[in-house]
C-alpha cells in the first residue's frame, strides 16, 4: 500500500495552504468579514474567488475539459483538508457544498447541451446552485424512496407539485437539481430535473433558522405549485433519479469528511497554541498529562479519519461506488469534528466559549455533521447490511 501523494498534488496542497494562511485566515478575526448568517460576506468571497482562480486553484475537483484541475478524489482529499483550515476556505476555491456535489454530478451525467446551459455557469462562478431532494414528513429524507413531490408529464413538459425543505443554498441559487416522483416503481420511480430560479410555479416558503452558521443561501423550504420543466431538462433519463442521487451523494459525503478533517485539525491547532502559553497552579496546560491525553487522542482519531477518507477516495478513483468505505468515513469524521471542537473549547476554557476564536463557530457547525447526507444511524445500518451480505469478506483485502 502506497500512502504517498504525487508531486503535482503536493504542489496544489502547498499553494492552497499558503492562500489560506495569507489571504483567508486573517479575515476570520475581523467582524466585518461576516454576513448576517456568520459566513464570509459574498462580496469578499467573490474577491477571493477571483484571486484563487487567477492562481489556478479553482475547481480542483473537475476535469480540465470542464474547467478544473483534474486532481481526482485522492488529490481532493489532500487539498480539501488544507482548504478548510479556515472556516471560510472551501467557498473561495469553488469547492463548497452544494455547488461542489452538483458540479461533479453534472460533469458525470449531463448531456453536452446541459453542461453548457447548467454546469458551465457554476464552474465559472457566475451562479450558485442547490440540490432539492429532502422533504418534510411524510416525505423522503435519508430514504429517497419516500419522496412525495410529483412530476407528471404533459406533452413535452413535466408539471411539478410538492414541497422540499432544508435545501442548502436555495436563497442564493439560480440553478437547481430537483428529484421528484414520476411513477410508483420502487427502483425507477424517481427522476432528476434541472430548473432555473426565474421559472414560475415555485417559491421559497422560508429560510429555516438553524443553530449554527449557514452556507450562503441558507437552508430553505420550497413549495412547488405547477412548476413546468421541459423534457430536455431531465437529467439522465426518466426513472434514473435514484441513480442520480447515488452518483451525487456518495462523493459529496466524502468531500464533507475531507473538509471536516481540516476543521478538526484547526481545533487542535487552536487548543495547542493556548495550552502552550496558559499556566495554572504553576504548571503550563501543555505539561499536564490530562491535556496531553486529550490532544493525543484527537491526533490519533484525526489520522484514523484521514486513512478512512483516503481509502474511500482511492476506491472512488478506481471506479467503485465505495458505499461501505464512505459510510465508515462519514460516521467517524462527523463524530470526530464534534469531539475536536468540544475538546478545543474545554482546553481554552471561557476563551473557547467566546467568539475570540473560531472554536464556538466550529462547535455549532459540527452538530449538523452527524445529520447531513445521512444520519450516523443510517450509515451504521448500511454497514450492517454489508456485514450481513459479505460476512467475513467485509474485511477482505483487495488483490492484484
């Protein structure tokens, strides 16, 4: 097994890390850098996005012919971790959700005409996008087969009626990927569609308040009342909606983990810096065995997370869906992020609970990690299903 990365990937990692260090991190300490929802101000983000693009650090996840750098999933794992040393990082490189997953999906399955119309503007940073799948009860969430939003064909158009919620980025999005029901077939009953913000027949009911900082465009509830979508805006074919969600969500879950590893390392960085200078009862915090054990435990779990993520990325690059590997990474890294923020706050004491560091921001953000793109329990059920099917082969080594 070779755990080295090529010089090209390392070059991108180093340049991303330098950009984060020099251009992005200093902005976190300035209150004027934030928008009303605790993310980087859009005008400031757009300025940094232009700089990153000029330096060739744009859309590392996409193929060169699409407008990216073609690093593959392994290269993405290395670079995304470096991007999210800053809470503002990924969006500056056009590698933040939901655009990240939407671009990879469209690159993989859209027709040439659809790529020109729907993908290219996202790649160029001219528009943002959203993925509309999740619904309020009794509709679909982690189980997409429960989706109740319907798309009925009438001639050369589909007419959509229903409701979606917690749709990330919807308030800022112009291009949408929508998953709706076109039949009652268990496997082929869903279809993916593309629609534009300006089309009539739908609305944003509300931007849902959440406990943590928000992605640009928030998490919104959408209502569809006879939205008409032309047949040419079907993504893949009618009945391929479930397949489209699987193509999108597997890699997207893993890119979350890549980014969360960067935030976990940032928590350790802040904690170590404070422990090295803070004394109590005549002893530096860094010299206390209890602190050393806390930080050593986090260092180990971050490395475990990196290995899980890298194995899943390697499998994806080899053409596997890597469902088992992605689920393991998702559960481990989501819980790791929460622990890293919690330990960082504990070591920093009241300072960690304040807004003097990024720890409280990360702590509130981290709680969603165990829910988004499948709750912990869902992924553990997936792993148990693999165990029941594979038995002892669950742990087999790949052979050449």
